[in-house]
C-alpha cells in the first residue's frame, strides 16, 4: 500500500507542477507582453482635453486645476523619457512684461494654474499603471519621487487618475496628437 501511495503522490506532484506552469507562467508572460504593448502604444505626443477633480468631500469639479478648456501636453519617448506641461488658458500676462517681475497676484495665478514635470517612465506589468520618476518640475514636492497614475489607454485616448496635489483625486484625459 505504501508503494502505491508514493506513486500517487509523485503523480499528483507532477500534475500540480504542470498546472502551475500552465497557469502561472503564461500569466506572467502575458503581463509582460501587456506592459510592453502599452509602453509601445503610449509613445508619442498627447493633448490634454479634460481635467476633473473629485475632492476629499466627494464634490466633483470639472476644470478644477486647469479650467474648462485646459491646455496641456504629455510626451513619451521610446527611450522611456517623458515631459508633461498642463496649464489654464486664462493665465494673465505679466504687466511688467518680465517673468522675474510679476506681482504677487500674477505669480499666484501661474503657480496655481500650471504644472510641469519631466523624467523617466515605465508601465506596470499588468499595463494598468503609469509610473513616473520625476527628475524636475514646477511642483517641488514631486521632484525625486515616483508617481503612480492609474492608466487606461484605448486607441487614441489616454486617461489617468492620481491623488491630486490640490486635494482629492484628479482624472486627466488626453488625445493622441496626429
């Protein structure tokens, strides 16, 4: 009886190992393929078309950071670099005509109505998150950090959500520039 039990145990172990290889390894391979596909498809220039913030209180505000008709661009290179600039279209021109001589109000409008950053990027293995390693930018709190954005990429539409520096969660939508 003992010998027969050992045969069943070995057979069960072999089947278990095969099932593991059949189920787990392909899912890892598929995840890597998904990340590579998303990274390939994200390369290019994207135009900001929508900015929605859901505040900590649950109130949804369209254009909370960049206004109802935001301006912005997100650029991704094949080599893994990115640059992002988003701005309100209604930022006032400086009366002095010199960016070093803005009034307190003019400077506040620029700081509150723009954000720019650059660095390197990667995509999570499942292709559902964009990971940005910020090397420089206008918001010092992000410089030197890795920022995660939940990502949806469908055709020429790129959408991400992120915990917003203005509070709550922001969802930004971009269209591919052709």
